[in-house]
C-alpha cells in the first residue's frame, strides 16, 4: 500500500515533475498556448504596473537599495498570477529544455512552444500597455508614475549588448529557480512563498526580464510620444530629455540581447544543470 506523503518534493522528484510539466507544455494545442501566453504577458504587466506605482516619487527620498527591494517585492505579483492562475510565460518555459535534453520533446516542438509563447507574451504586454496609456494612470501622483515609467524605460535601452545579455542570464536563472522551487510545492501558499525571494531578488539587483520589458519599455515609449503637454509640465521634462528611448532601442538594445540571456540563464544554467544532475542516464 502506497504511503500518503505530505512533505514537499525533494530535488530528484522535482526534476521528474519539471520534466513531466515540460512534456505537457510542449504538446498543448497551439491556440491554448497562445491564449495562456497572452494572459502571462498581461500578468507580468500587472506586476510591472504595481512596481512602477510603488516606487514613483521614491528617488532621492528612500535609499536606492530599499527602493529596488520594494519594487521587487510587489513585482512578484506577476509570477504569482502566472504560476497560481495558470499561464504560459516564455522565461519559465525555457525549462522545457529539461524534457528536450531527455529526448522526450523534440527540438521543433520546444522551439515552436517558445515562439508561440514569446509572441503571445508580447501581445498580452502590449494590450496592457495600451489600456494603461488610455487610463492615463501615468498622470497620477502629479505625474510621478509617468516619470518613473520613463526613467525605467530610458535606463533599459542604454545597456551595451553584452551587459544586457549578462543581466538577462542572471534574471532568468532566478526566475527559473522560482519556477523550480514551485515544483516542490504542495499548496498555493507554498508556491507563493517560493516565488517571492527569487523574483524580488532579481528585480532588486537590476536584472533584465524580456517579458517584463515588453511592458516597461513600450509604456515609456507611449508616454514619450503621446503624453499631453500638461503631463510634461507636471514633471518639468520634455520628450527630448529621453533621446535613447526609441523603438529601435527597445528591440535591438534590450529585447534581443535580454532574450538571448534569458534562454541561457533559464534553459542552460537551471534546466540543463538539473537535468544533468538528476535525470541524465535514468531509465524509465
């Protein structure tokens, strides 16, 4: 008779669970994957909105580290919604590489999943940006939220290519560790508590997340290119004060290198390492 087990899963069991999840994700119907990935883009966008709002006006008032910690803690909302609510996030799905390494998922299926999820995340993020732009929440706090959004977006498009790749690597190593820890969870509370420290940590440290940036940078771009004069008077700035903030800067200077880094950090540094330790050479 099997013993009922209530303890959290140990790492070798987590690896088997992670591989099983990867197989299921890779074989899910594309239209379901796409809809769930739109949700994930929106969920991460909600975390970004929360973070932008909380740190608005904090510069020069709170120490830099404390401001980043606050942003990180509230940004965890995004991955909590993804994991607990159920959605498909590109960075987390880099862990499908575990099932791929064990030859349970083909290269074609893995890349197809990543492509669909990446596009869906982008759609969900942009739809959230559009809604928030028309909501004019960026005017709240006498324009401090909009200023926070502009400053965040402007900083993100000024990394060198190598720097952005490195920041992306570190980011998704931590994101995928949060997902990995959730494989041990038995309850919703377990999952939430497993998510908070790694996600708060990557945000506080200034690491770069491709899907989060699908919200942060386009939001800054829409404010820069469309905000009314009354907003610019509130913050005592002009669009000319943000010359690096362009669509080309978004795609080339940030999204491309950060995505490369995210795949390396999540797929290789977490997924392949745990596959090598716990699954490589195992018999069915």
